[in-house]
C-alpha cells in the first residue's frame, strides 16, 4: 500500500518540493518528488529496510528523446495504481503544441539468491507511449549510492578511504554496452544493481563516474529503442544484502560471486551455452606474416613441440582471413578484411589445414583472430552489397582506421555470409575464435531508415550461440567485457593485480622481467591471458622470454598446475595479508561440491587444513611439507586439499 506521509525537501536550487512515499513490498520505500506546482521531478530518497540506496538530491526524472524532436515542458503524475506492480503514470506535456505523451513508471518487489546469500529489494522499468511519433532514447538519471552519501563513492578498482563508512564500488562486467551489474558495498551492507534482460531495449549504455572527493556522481542509462508506439526499458533490479563489515579483498570476492551469478542469467537469456573448460592458448610470435619467425603455417608446425612442452594446449597463428595486405608488394598481411575466405598467404587453406591436423595429432588445437563484422572499402562487397553497411544517425557510415574499415549490419545477408565463413574454417580444424571489435560492431545501430533502426546486438548473440552449439567451437574470446564469452580485451603489460582480471582472457603484449610472477597470479584467478611465444613476451631490453630459462620454467609450472586444478576452481576466496586487508597473498578455490580445495600462494604460508583432509602439490602429487599441525605451502606452488 502507499504510505500517506508527505515530506518536505530542499533541493540544491532551493526550489520548494514535496515527496510522496510509496511502499513496495514489505520494506522498500520510494519517494516521488514534485515541485510546488505539481511538476514531477523524479525519484527522491529510496530505502531498502533502513539502508538508503539512492541520493535524494537532486531528483531528476528520465529524459525522453522522440524521433520528431519534441520536448516536454511539464511532467504531471496523473495516476498511481497499486497491486503486484505499482504503476505511476506521468503525463508529459509538449513544450510547443498540444501533444501529450505518457510515461509510466512500473515498480515491483525483487529478490535473488546469490551463493547462498539473500539479496532483496525492488525492480523498476519505464514505458513510454507517444501520440504521433516514436521514442529513440530514454536517459535514466537516478543516482544509486549506497548510504545516500555521494562523497563516499568512488570507482573501481576498490581502495581504502579515510571515512569510517567508505563505500567500495565495482563496475563489472559490461555486456557489450549493456551492463550486467554494478556493485557497491560498505560496512552496512551490499548493493547490487542489475538488469533483467529482455527484448524491449536493443541497446543500453550505462556510464557511472565518481571519485573520492568529488561532489557529484554521474550515473546515466542511455537506452535506445526500435520503432514502435510503446518503448520499454528492461526491468532493473536494485538489490541489497545485509551482510556487514566486508572490507578489502572480501569485497572483491563478493563482487565476483555476483558477477558470476548475473553473467549466467544473461547467457541463459540469450541461449548462449555456459563457458566451456578453458584451454591455455599461446600466440605463435605475432602471427603468419613476412619478416616474423612464422611466415607460413609450416613454420608454426615446427613450433608445436616447444609450445606443448610449455604446457600450452592451443596455438594461435594470427589472422587467417583474406586481407588487403596479402595482395600488396611485398605482401604485408593485416587486419583489413576483404572477405570471409582464407588468405592465400602463408600456405592458404592447405597450409592452415596442415597446421590444424598437426596440432590435433599433438593433442592440441588452433585458435585464430576473427572479425566480428569488419570489411574494408576495397572489398568487392562495398559496391555489390551496399545493404551490408550500416549508417549512423547523421547518415555517415561507420568508419575506423582512416575510414577504410567499416562495420557491417548483422541483420543483413552479411550474417549468413559470415556464418558460412566461420563454418568453413571450423571444418578445416579451427576450434576457437577471438572476435575483434566485438563491442563496437555488435552495439552498432543502423539508421539507414531513421524511422526503423536495426540493432546488431540480438543477431550477434544468436551467431555466438550458433558457433558454440551448432558448429562446436570450443571457446570464443571477445574484445569487450561480459558473460557472452571470455573477456579478451587487449592489455599492455601483464603486471597488475591478478584478482582484478578475474576470469578474463586478456590479450597481452608484454611481460616485464620482475620478481613478481604476474602470469602465475593471472591463472590463480582463473584468468587465462593470451601471450605470445616470442615477440610479445619481452623484457625491458627487447629480448624474448625464451632467452630467460627461469621465466620459461615459471610459465610451464603455472600452466601444468592450472590444468591439474581448473576443474576444482569454482568459488574463489582471496587470501589477504594479516595486517593489510587489501594486499593479496594468494587465492583459495573450492570445488562445486565442496570436497576439494585449491591453493595458489604468492608467498610462503602455513595453513591449518580441516581434520581428515590432506594437501598435495598439484603437479607432482607429492604430499605437502608440514610444520607440526600446519601445512607449509611454498610460494608459487599450487596445492590440492582433499
């Protein structure tokens, strides 16, 4: 039922306002803020239980963008209906003329069980109905701030602040430009913000920015719609867990659990299979190209024994696709895709098949770079298939790299053409893909017909399901973040905290020679970076990792340990130094059934294992050393506890 209390507030601009309080479920209260003239201003203070989750100042209603450019001078609440869903109807009066549009705010209770913990709160969505036009975008400007204190809020990565009740915030992962989850925590509880995905909004872009000491939080949902007389945003869940006193690395673990939970829901919604077992892949130098050590696929075949000896299971020869550079004199293969055929350079289809056959005989496989939907203007399709190339709102085509590289419309016949290209190389033996520019291509909107825009997101997801289920591709890396595939966004040096790359597959260019084994730390967090056999694995002086036998042995051991333990790495606990809640000294993993533990210590530690269990070194299988009742775990060794 709706509460009767009317509260007076004062906004920054000192405009007199009133706030009418709604009760959603048992313990959620939401304020609808109006000015003295009755004009609806937006959502004010929101509480789940006694915990504020929304800053009440300033209240800002959603901004609406219509296809005909109409703006609104007034917003008046005309009706509030209560039941299983509370519906607030807001009449939007045009700035000029007599047109009136209707904005409805729908609210309902919501809950999720995440790793045995109860999160509860509410969900909301907007529906916009127009008289004589269509909606193109809605901007949701509500500021979500746990505790309602914007001065405590800051962005990822989490860090300590001087405030006693400082917030910790994680923004991960972005699913294309559609966020799966935002996460905040303090010693009063936890706040998870996540969408329930449906087909109502083809593209959502969320931006959240705040740093300690700044007075305002910028939080904007930009939601794009296809043509239609009613535009609906997806349901957005605002959920609280009253688990207090998380600090430091404990917060990172809780954020990881929520990330896994909502990622699984997104994959289920789009029928994308769960992530398969991760295989360890290495790039063969910088790919098949002139001037490198792997000019042909046969050169890569010669590298297979050394790659297998290092514990890697898959090899990446670079881009296999027909590209403009292969036809230059001298040939300089590049990523300027001419077609979805196999490039004649380096041995062509026959050479690629020889490599795939040789890898299979060695118990390995072949992954490759792949275009999400890129073609160049030199391609034959630029003239023959103009419908394949989408346009932006201003009528320009999507262009990149000096204008020669263009995105394609996955709703056009290009979709079937690309699927057949992927099917063909799968038949040749390629078993894994790394989609370049996935975020950019899949989130492109085609405004060739401004009244009926088309969106790449849904066919991008559909194609991913086809590749994984129908064609039996083993793994798909994405140059973006999110639950649709392995996060394969490029990074420079592999030298930052391993837990921040949780379950990723970063494309790594360099490894610094350091006493800290960052590769070990990545695998310890179920992150499997794509590194190179020679050129990319460099020291400061430019020589290859193969020039450093000790480093090579560290990589080999980490690979073998990961292969021996990955099936048990289900739920992670970051191990922190006793006097520093933010310093990570290793990871502990538990199996899905709770019977096996996996320890990845970064420095030597003494551990008391549960009674009746014993610890063995993961690669050799030998019992771990003991010191009385404690198990001695050596630095950069991996242990199974059963």
